[in-house]
């Protein structure tokens, strides 16, 4: 099996590379893809750089160039729902682009013709995540993740996203990965650990908790990889 793991920032994939140690690197389109062989399986790991466009390029490259059969995103996010605290893990049940707005033509917020507002992640991968969480006694939440090319550090903007999309967490890449995987028919899941609460303190919290939250997410993804490869 060939699996792709994507982070947005280097901090989000460093814990994975530290664990896996032996890898080869390949450069494509301004990104480095780390190739790791485990038994007869191959894992590609890369950070895309921040934002939906970069994530879409990395995800497309993982699938079309490296033939990845499953995509897992691991990283950090701003918590929107009050029951999500810094360090908590959330799995995206479905993803949306809250910054897409062609409502001037009568379309709903977040909607693009020939696409849809919400894109569901893969049930099988999500079930594996829940099994890992159960085995490890980790409290894994699941909810809508909203993506856009903005760092949300404002309670008003945060409330707007909750109100219009019912989202539990906000970040800047997940929906791009969802769109690419959906169109190319590759199962994906989006795992995020909360680094901040998308409010007035988000920038300070983000800087403080990026590393620890990114590691929590990466450690969890490694346990998922063990499960996925064990079964094959
Ligand atoms: N400090 C960085 C910028 C971080 S942008 C720098 O100066 O380079 C935030 C990153 O973490 C994005 O990849 C996004 O997916 C995620 N993220 C975490 N909290 C977020 C929030 N409150 N709003 C949007 N994205 C957030």
C-alpha cells in the first residue's frame, strides 16, 4: 500500500520524520516528499506550506505522481466549539471552504457549482482513528472542519464560521485536501490537534502550542498507520 501523510508546516511533519528516521527525499514543485519504506509498503510525507492552494498541489502530487492510495492530513487547528481545548484531537467528519462566497449569484455560502459545500471524509479511515482512540483511551472528537486562507484570531469571525457552517474547528488546508481526494477518488481523513481557540489570543497560543499539538496529531497518525498496515 502507498499512503500519503500531509502537514502544512514543517513542525507538523517533523515528529513523523523523527520517528521514521530512514527516508529518501524527492523534490517536486517546491516541496520535499520524504519516502519511507515499511515492509512492502511506502509512505510519503510532506508539508505543503500554509493555505489551500499549497495543500491542493501537495495532495495532487501525492496522488498523481506518487500514486498514494490513502491520504491522511496531520496538523493543528483553531478550536471553535467550546468543548475543544488546546491539545484535543479532532477528526474532520466533513470539510468546507468558509471563504468561498458567490452568494451574489444566489448560491449558498461555501458553494461552488459542480461541487458541494461539505465534502465527507472516508468512513473507513475515520473508523480506524476511532479504534486507535479507543485502544489508547484518547478522547477523539469528530466534527465539521472549516478551511479558509485566513488565520482566525477574532471572536466575531469565529462566531460567523460557527453560525454559517456549524464547524467545530478552523484551519487553512483541510478542505483543499478534501476537494482533491474527492475528485480523484482517494480516501482521506483530516486529523487536527487544537493549538488555539481562534480568538483574540490565538496568535500567542498558536506560537506556544504549535509544537506540542503538532506532535500529538503526528503521534496519533503513526498509530493509525500501524493499524492500517497491520490489516493488509
Ligand atoms: N505562525 C505561522 C503562521 C501560522 S498559520 C507563520 O508565521 O508562519 C496557521 C496554521 O495552523 C495553518 O496551517 C492552519 O491550518 C493552522 N491553524 C491553527 N490555528 C488556526 C486558526 N486559528 N485559524 C486558521 N488556521 C489555523
